[in-house]
């Protein structure tokens, strides 16, 4: 990636303290209210940009633009044309990828070593959805009615999509929503998180450069309580695609009731990551650590409940703690950094609150356990990578999503008990298993109540493989052909011949 020295926000052409408008109907415009908000680098406190603050009035304009586009020329665009636009968009994202990846780092704190490593997946998603644009087809179905009645199905775009994304990975989250919407012929209003809106806005510029017609892609930054709520409840939005907390997901379901809009939800998790004594422990130690510490724990499917077979518990958890102590924490713009800051003061307070709670419940921090404030770290929202031992299933740190670099290590002895305990959570997004025993692997793959089961690995993802949750982790799938179906209606056609 060519980065040898830490990079200041002022070195980035888009994060230079300037004012950013919102994209509505192919034009860059101010908020109707004239309001603005600031976005800052969570590692340094530097001002990155001032951003137009959208609210219900701006959402109305964006949805109207998306509706005009959907019912206008965009409805006549052929699959090949949608594919060509997505491929051109992908080429532009590839051309500017270093800039976009660094923008993620500056706006939400993830180390550049992480944001740059996402290149294959992000470009792969755009090109996968481009391919899917030409693979949408119905079925001819032989029915059992008397006479000569022919029946078949059509798949049609649902219409205007309201997409609401979180702050923990803005580039991939934006692409994950834009790709299937465009492939299926929908139009989209994208509401990025107020904590990290810049990458989505920059993608809006690239979308215009790619040649998307006015109104097909709109980007309205703003707060969840105003812009997000207005989008979720809007009577002319046909579908909401949301990624974020289960609390907000519940609010979106309630807001969708007005016109019974389609909803897909990718929500939080408290995922079990299970290590057996027969595992390759040399691989399992870094695997278990980075299943949580990657992105400073700000990943919905992080393997935060680390179940370790009792006979190796002390040894293994100790090694994970030693691994954590060696991780380099700091400003993610430095290529040597492995853990960046948390995204905001609010998130810092949340995570450190759980650190206090864990210690109070009797868990023992073998590593970390507090905030980092040495030197320049005092300017940002840094937390030590923490490994709690002696954790019991009923502790808050073992039950509630922390969304920070915190592992809760829990001992187990017997398989049936393990399955019940691993599934004893309101969530069901991810899960991990570390074993050399193929029968254990297959048994747990079937028994764990989670949308993804990673065996001898963690967080493996591919554009062709579906991702999503069980239980309070939401419904619907992202990636794969199942994702495309989330943006389509199926119509039955009957012809009496």
C-alpha cells in the first residue's frame, strides 16, 4: 500500500476540514435546515470535516428523487446496463481504493493494515453484484389446474430502498447496500452513521463519476434519531436494509409497520468461539485473540465468548492474554499499529463501563482492563485489549454485547453442556470451533444456533457466501444470491391459453 509513515488527516484530500454537502437527485446540496455537524479523528481529535446534517425534510427530498428515478428511465435500464455501471463504479473504487481505505481509518479509527486488507472483498462484492444483475430470472411452473393455463414467475425490484449503515466499517457497509440495490434495479437512499459519514459521501462522488442517473444513489448524512428514523418510517420507501444494534433494529421494525415495508436486519452478536484441547493451539491462540481484537472489537460477529476446554483453560487463556499484551495500540494511520481507537467518547464510556462491571462481578483481567492514556494516546479513545478469565455464563460481560476489545474466557468440560451454554444467548450471528476432530466439527456446525460457523478460522467472508443472523441478530442475508433476493419481489403470472 506504500504507507511508511503515520499520516495526518490534513494529508487526505477529502478529510481536510472542509464542508461536505449531501447527495440528492444527482446534486450536492445543503441540509434544508442549514444544520451541520463535525466529524473528528477518534485517534487524535483532529477535525476531519463539517457535514450537512440531514433530517426528515432532506429524507423526503431524497426519497422523492429515488422514486422519480425508479419510475423513470432507470426502470428501463437493461441488466447489461446496470452491470456496466456497477463495473465502472468498481473500477473507480479500485482506482481510489487507497484513498477510501485511509478515509475509513481517519474517520472511525481502524488501522490501515485492516482497511487496506479489505480490498479484495470490497471490489469482489461490487463485481459479484454486477454479475448478479444479469442472472435475475423467474421460473415456469407446471400447475395442476384443468385446461390449458400457463403459469410462470417474474422477479422485480422492490423499489426505493432506505439503507442505514453503522460506523464500524463504512466502505464495506456502503458497498454491501449499494451493490444489490443497483443489481436488481432498485434505487437507494443511503444514511451513513453520523460518527463516520465521509467514506459514503466520497462513494457518492464516484457514483456520479461512474454515470449513475440522478436519483438512483442518494447519500443523506444525519443522526439516527432524525434522518434514520424518517427513512425507516417513510411511506414511499419500499424496503429498509439496516446494519446496527438490535435496539435500533427493533425500532426500525416498528417504524416499518406504516406501509409494511420489507426489512432486512444484520444486528449484533455475542458469539461463542470454542477451543478444544485437541485443537492446533498455535493457530487457535492468535485466531481467538483476533476474533475479538480486530477492529478493536467493533465487529458484530466478534467471538467475544471464548469457551475453552477445562484441561487447557489456564494455559490457553494465559497465552491469549500474552498475545494481547504484545499487540501495538495507537493511531491507525501508522502502518505498524494493530489496534486503533474506539470510534467515539460514547463508545469509550460504554466499553470502560463494562471493564469496571466485569471486575466487579469477579472476573480477572489477565491483560488490559482499562483505558490507555500515555502520551498521544490521551488525545484519543483507546482501550487496552482485555482478556477476562474466571468468567461465568451469567455475568453481564458474558451476556451483553460490549463492542470493544474484550474477551470473556469461559471454561467447559462436556459437549452437550457446551452446546446448550454456547446457544444460551439472545443473539446468533457468528460462532467458531477449533478442533482437529472432524466429527466434533460437523456436530457443532449443526448444533450451534448462528448464521455463520467458522471451523479452525474466524471471520472468513466472501461475496458469494451468505452472512446473517439467527434470533436477535436479525433476519435476511447479505452476500451471495440470497442477498439479491432480498431486493426482489416475486410475481406470479397466469395465462389461460
